[in-house]
C-alpha cells in the first residue's frame, strides 16, 4: 500500500467514525438499542463461593444408587446482582484449595472477559505444572462466567456458542452398576436392560464388559466380556449402538486384542483403551483396527488434544466440560476436531450442570456424534438439585431456553442444609 493510499484509508476511517457519532446517526439505531447500550454497567466479580453438599446425603434409594454427591459448585457474585454457577468433580477438597490459591486472579475481574481470565489462570497454572485440581477449578470458573454472560445478554448458553446446528441432542445411556433395573450390572439382566432403554427411545448404550488384572486381559475375561456384546446384539440386533469403555485399564497388547475381537460387532467406539500418556501407542492402535477409537475425558485443553489429532490417534473425540478447561475450551477442542473431520461425544457422568452445559454445547457444534447420559442420574439424582433437568424424549434431549446455563437450581437445598456455602474471596 502506498503512502497516499494509507492516508486515504485513514481519512476514510476518520470520516466513518465521525459519521457514526453525528446527530443524524441516531436514526441508525432504535432508541431501545441505544438505551440498552447506555444502561450497560461495568461489571466485576465481588464474591467467590464454593458450594459442597452433605456427605451423608442419600438420594434415589436402591443398593447402588444412593451414593453421596460427588460434584461441587463455584458461584461468582457480581456488583450487578448476577450470580453465575459452575461445576466440577470429584475431589472438592483439592478444587476448593485451588480456588483459594487463585482467588486473587478472579476477584475484581469482569466475568464477561471469558478468554482473558482463562488465559491468566492457565498461564499461572501451566508455569506450575498444569492439570489436576487447578484445571477442574478453571473449568468450573469458566462455566460460571458463561452463565453470567448469558444472563447479562438474556440468551441461553448455546446462543453464545454460535446458535443451534440441531434441535435435539441424541444421547446414549452409560450402563453402570448404579443406574437402573435394581441397580445391577448387566450380566443376566442384559435383555431386560436393553428393552428398558429401547422402550424409552434410547438406541445407544455404553458398557464396561472387560475386567483387567495387572493390565493384562485373560482369555476367560475376554470371553466373558464378549458375551455381553453378543447378548446385546441377540436382543436388539442393529437397533442398539454399543460403546465399550475400558477405562484406561489395559496395556497395548490387551487393548489391541479387545479391539480385534470387537471388529465384527460394528460397535460405535472403543473408549479409553489405555491411559492417555502415549499418543504413538494410540496411533498404532487406531491404525491396526477398524474399530473407532474414542478418547478421552482425561485430556484437557486443545493443547493436549493436538498431538492425538496430528498423529491420527483418535477417531471420536471425548471431553468433559468440567475437566477440559471449561465450556469455551470444549468449543475450541470441538472446532479443532472438526478441522480433522472428527466427531465429538462429550462425557457427562458427573453433576447436573455438566449435563446441561453439554447439551448446550452439543446443540451448537458442527461435528456432534452422541452425548452421554445416565438414567439414574437424570431420573433420581439431578432433580434433587435442579428443577428443569433435561429428560430424553425419543432418545434425545434439548437444553433449557433460559438465559445462561438455564439450570433452575432449587433454593431449598440451601435452606435445608443439603448445600453448604463457603466464601472464598470477597471484594
């Protein structure tokens, strides 16, 4: 660009700015818009709170479904009266300690500066070995910030993430030992559980069929696990998609052995076959089997996922918005995965805000595959804390249309002592 062109451009920009501030420019914006802009107050975080729950709180009944609440909440109060709530789990003592350590980074900040606060927190964390309780705490803070931003804007969270790409979010059911049908593991109840889900429109399920001893899979354990797969196929045929989670328990030879055994059963994906420390091992596994490899709610931030994408070590991307750095970071991970033509399948088997935020995210992203759900949690556990828990209809859910996260947290849990509030920092 020549000096003359630069001068002309500068004059054009100056003229444009002057035009926008001229009296006649008022007609460009309705009075309601100008009034709303004038009414915007400076916003800052004035109080940071941690919310935990009674350790003896038993919910839902049943032998396996009455455990204590494992999540905790972070509440950010603002000078405008808006309160944002975020969530993480499962080790609240460690997270609350981290919240105290980082309180000076949070107090007084504008909660709407999502990326700015994230970067400040992440830099401090990374220079001291990023991860663990610090990352889970950052995830909860990020969720609370977005809750405030949505309330301030009068928009549900999925609108802040780009708006809808779908009306409904398909879910699978994680079939654990506390979820439903007398809270038993599958075993002899396979047919009963499959029919229970199909009757409710749930056409995908995740199971944990393989037991490991010292990371090695015995032939007997392999056969026992494969029988569960055969029983599901016998009962439902192709009507039920199957996800198999190995929970990082196996070494490479055993993981490959399981994958090879599953190839003829057309499962949706094999999740966390090994611990996630070695992208090369995962790349080799993905290359040597036709079973789609899914990982991993144990990874955090786009920076940790990058190597797995570049090495073609993953086919389905799983993250947990309360562990990976928050909802905004999950969106970055999803967008990066989309550039590699990889779908996402978020992990949600924690608390109600995780579940609801994940539904918002899945409504917005381009590359959604399926989202986790758990019958016992959304039927028995979550409603004790939140009045408007999304319940699957014909196998799918939709996020609330209320501003922010849109979770209608029940005030009685604070009045009756189920929720315990601790002030961490105050302006």
